[in-house]
C-alpha cells in the first residue's frame, strides 16, 4: 500500500497522543483525551483525509483503537508493542516503514 499519510497513536490511561507524518513535512502532534470524545476527534480527523492512511497504535488501548479506527477502506493498521515504540512520532515512523 502506498500511503501519503502515516499516523502514530500512543495511548495512555489519560490521553491519546497522535502524530501525523506526510512526506517532506515535519510531524504534527496532537493530544486528545482518552475518552469516547477523543476517539471521535481522531476519527473525524482521519475521515477528512481522503488518501490511504497507514496507522500504528500502541499502549493501553491499542487493540480497541485499532478496531475502532482501523476499519475503513484504504487504511492499514498495525498494533505495535510499546517496547518497540511508545511515542506517537516513533509510531508514525514505524507505520511509514512497515511493509
């Protein structure tokens, strides 16, 4: 899958930190509360991007985030151990290089 947008999401008990990477641009990092409203904010952000998205998630809510956000046409989602990457930017870079 060729993707222009790579997303990394690091989840903790209190927050969802998201990093967005596009080729040739610096990473953009945002923070959302670890609530249904925060997940919906991320979903709205992702739905506004029409191109394929590659996403890596890690942390306490990785599985539920992958199921909630990854089920869309043109989206490839990776669940990553926090041992491999636990920061949103590192996760976005993981998504960028994952095969």
